C-alpha cells in the first residue's frame, strides 16, 4: 500500500529521534476531580447521533467521544465505551439565535441534576462558533457548569480564522491576523473562561489544494492555548462538501498529524454521517459526500481509512498525553507567522529536500525530548534523513567515513549499505542502533546477544 504521508514520532536520544440560577440549585459539595485532558484524548465524531447503531459503528471506527448526544442515548454511549457531550436544545439555541445564559442555565440545572453522574457524560454542549457579543452570556454558563458539574466540559467551539460576522470581513487568504488571536481567541479565554480551546478549520480546497490558513490558524490557537495553559482541540474535515473535496488518507493524515505536531490534545471529525445535522435548525450546507457513513448509515470507502488512522493515533495516545509542546517549525516552505529551523532546533534540515512540519516536545514525567515530523506532500512519501543540531560519532562520523572509503576504494557510485554488527553485549548495541536508525543502517547481524541487564545487575 502506498501511503502518501509518512509520520514519525520517536524519542530523541544519543542516536535516535524519535447566569440566572433557580433558588434551590446549589453547587454540589462533594469533591470532584477538576476537568483535564491529561488522562483522556478525545477522538470525537462532531456529529449528532440518533440511534444506537450509529454509536456502535462510530466506536468500531475508533471514535471515543461524540459532540451532540441526547440524554436518551447515554446508556448506548456507555455500552460502547463512548464519552458524550450532552446536547439539549433547551441549552443550545438555534443556529442563528444568540445564546442566553438565563434560559440555558435553567435547563442545565435540570440536566446536571438528572444525568451528571452517568458514566458516559463528559460535558455539556453550549455553543458552536459564537460571536464575540455572546462571550459574556457564555461565560455565565461556563461558570455554572464549573460550579454544579465540576470535572465536566462546558463545550464551546470557535470560528476558524477565515470568516467573522463580528467584523463583517472574510479573511480568505492569510487568516484574521492579530485580530483573530488577540480579540477572538484571547477574549474567549478572558470572558468565557473556557476549559479547552476548540476551533474548526476546513482547508481541503479544490481538487488537491491545501490552504496555509490551516497552519496560521494552528499557530494562533497553539499560542493562546500555551499562554493560558489550556488544552488545544481542533475539528478537521472528514467529508466533502461545496468547495472542499472528499478527503483522501493523505488529506486526513496531514490534518490530524499536523495538529498533533502543534500539540493538539484532541481531534474531532466533521462529519461522520453524510446527512444534514438534525439539530439547532442547522443550515443546509448541502452536497455532503464521502463521510465514513453514508446517509443510510452504511460504511463508505472512508470508513476503513479513518479506522486505521484512529488505530494509529490510539497507539500514540499514552505518549501524547505526557508530552508538552515546546516548539513547532517548518522545513522547506514556511507559512505566514511561522519560522524555520534555528540553531537551537533539534532538526536542522532534512537531506533531499521536501516540506515538513517539526514539533518538539518534552516528556512531562522524565524530561526526555521528543520530536514529531510530518511530511506535507499530499502526493508522495518522503525519504527521511534528518540532520540534527548535535553530532554523534557513529552516525555523523563513522558511518559517513565508511561510505566514503567504500566509494573511493571500490568505485561505487551509490551510497553503500552499512550493517550494524555485534556479538554478546555488542549484539545488543547493534540491534539498538539498527532499530533506532533504520534510515542509516540497512541491516543488522547480532550474534549471541544479551538482551537483559539481569546478567550483570541481577534484580537491581
């Protein structure tokens, strides 16, 4: 199978990389863990669900949470291991109506009283893509959820950086600039006091284009999330509609792994079913096609692709949850607001050219340094030969010298293969070298290896 986009995440080491409230409603007194995304990584279907069958198919595709869940389906969510953002139209107004905290909080109090202890409840849906004028009212309901349902997510999702009714402008080329970051995002933090910075951005334009707005939006959202110590959550496109194409596996991968390289702590997919939302009097967006489930609830060609992608992410989650984003930069073409590698960057360049995203991280438990590299080419894979900011004897001096001597003395025109070889304890090091740097070593010969420290150190 030809995967168009390769992603690498490895540990960096010596040779590797790797409100109006009803009078009787009072805050609950029992201690509850505060909301955090350090123990759960949402892979969310940003869609409404109407039956248990859809929830089952979402679960089997690797989805672990849903953005619009009516209380009647909470038991089904629990059955299939799903976390639910509870949706009720008594809380969330129709699409084009302003949010009103007094109305929302009355209904929130009833929902919390009845359903908050349900194992599937992860949060309460407040509003999607609010205007700045709604921040004050939303802030009242966020505070209500914090007081009466501590540990739950008062869910709000923000606009992308290319269209704002607040300003009457459409930022189609380079995003909303400083206005978006300082006014829209930071004011959300200051006025709504949300627990997660969540937004959507759909940049799969035309037949094969990918808008740089995706990267400028991530840059601004990442900056604000780090400045305010908030987890970053983003919604990516998993359906074709209007001017956006049906995503390929490369399209899905660059959106998801690109966001992870920026430090995202949750991914949502819009949409999961090729049918119009049945809630909030949602507008007819039209031409929805190619999502994981068709309008009849049957799997499409997208379904196994997304299932495989979610399986790959799920295997990374135990590590991702322990990584703190330190830096992100681009190699090759550099989008607006971004920078390339600096003298302090872990990766200085990648031999052979190409366009890449590099995310650098620190492991919060042991302080080790990690790096994620994502190929931005949507049509072909890339040979990955990084040049680090530090030189190491074997990979940076010995192997190049061996190749040089082989070319000079044997007349070889191509780079000769180098095999890691060792006996006994040396076999252990040979295997370690080969597995850490398969881009340098083409094979390994390990004889009578010792692959446990028990021989020399016992139970120490």
